[in-house]
C-alpha cells in the first residue's frame, strides 16, 4: 500500500464485503481490488477522519474532527451532528458493544447510539399542547397524556385524539392519573377530581375539598379510590364525597393534616406505598396502620419505582437514588 503513504491516513477499517477503508485528513477512501482509491463516498464526508468502525450490520461508521458522525451503508451516507442532538461535532473514538449499541467518544463526553425508533408527537400531531406532564398506559394499550394548559389526549393505534374544555374537561392542569378497575380514567385537575368514561367527563369537587386544593396523587385498593391533596392529608373517595383515609376502618398517619403525599404506588401484592414529605409509608394486610412509616427512609419521597426484583427505587429531596429492599426494609 505504498500509494497510501501520501494520504496521511488517520484510521483503517474493513467493511462487510472485506474491502479496506482508509480514513484520511480529506475523508475516507475505499481501496478497490485494482489498487485504486474510490472517492465517491469521500465527497459526501468532508474533513478529517478521526475514527472508523464497522457495525454488526455491515455499515461503516466514520467519526470526523469537525463534522460529527457519518454512517455509510452502500452508497448511502447519513450524517449525525450537533443539530441532531450529538453533544459535540468533534468525534474522537467509536466502539460497538456486544448488545449492538454504538458508543461515540467526543470532545465533550460519551454518547450511545441504539437501534431504536424514536417517534415525536407534538401539537402538530394533535396534542392539546406540547407541555406533556403526565402519562398513563391503559389496559387496552391506549396511552393517555395530559398536556398542561391544553387538556388530555388519547393515543391509540397511532391516532391522536385530543380532549379539551370544549369536550367537557373542566381543568387544563393536572397531576395524578389512574385507570380504575372499571376502566375509568381519573385525573386530578385544577378544577377537581375528574373521571373520563365512555367519552364523557364528570367532575367531582366534594364541596371544595377537591377543587380548592391541588390533587397530587390518586390510587385504588379493595376499598375504593384514594386521593391525596395539598390539604396535606389523604382521603377515601366514595359517591362523590371524601373522608379521611382509613384502612379496614382504622385511621392512619395520613388521615389528619400535616403530611403532604407526592405519589402512591400499589405493588403486585396489593401493598400500598405512599411517598410523602415525611418519608415512605407502607400499608398492607396484617400490619398495624400506626406502624406504616418506614423510619429508615428519613427524607421526602417524591417518586417510587418497582424494579420487579424485590426492591423499590426512591427518588426524593436528597442527592441520588435510594434502593429500598421490600423483604426486610434495608436501605
């Protein structure tokens, strides 16, 4: 390959057809069987090549020092740069891992490319607004999304249907969403607790206790619906009215004002977990309700995620994440 000496080669890679590509300060060059250099692709990739790698599909990825990342598939060339979300146009290294993810080292950090399809849905596709605050996946596969200042949308089989005030939705700001056992979608809106069923909205204010306060969380257990509000307490909701939260007829540490609830999670065994400003609370059959507070969690819990492996991951007003092992309460 003496003829390549004057090319100032910067990288070398073999493609899926066994051909050699040479990265140079003037783009990649393809070495043909006859010993000549094919520059058709090079014209589509300007600038200096810093790294090259062939992926498992046979595509050639080319990193450059100033124009981002390029993918070469046959004669097709696609560019990914800062305008497409790449953090930096100066690519320094490329590596494909065993899962097929492409790791790209840049002058401003490390990025990962995965072979997933990303579809963006905005008001142009039918959402009431672009401020998408809450999401719920219903049992029939529909996705319900609440858009602040606009209303609610249902996404089903790729079709977006918007529901706004003209459709009977009283409040256009919401937190807390739940699909109850009867298939109703419940929303905590700034106008009160709202039920969406059979294409119709029904509003429940409970004489102001659900409209004068912010509804932060909604849940359901065997005894019915549970709502938490900025009155700093949790309620049972029955027949359009609310009463302080009870379990099996007993009051709880959340039945009186003084403890704001951010989130409620019901695990597969039916145990209810409350994330509140005073920490984590657990309510399950056979346990005294007065012992619900998990004292080892001593920070406000704002998010609860079940990993399916026996642990809850807690987010809150504390740096980082906290793992709570449900079997023994170890933090």
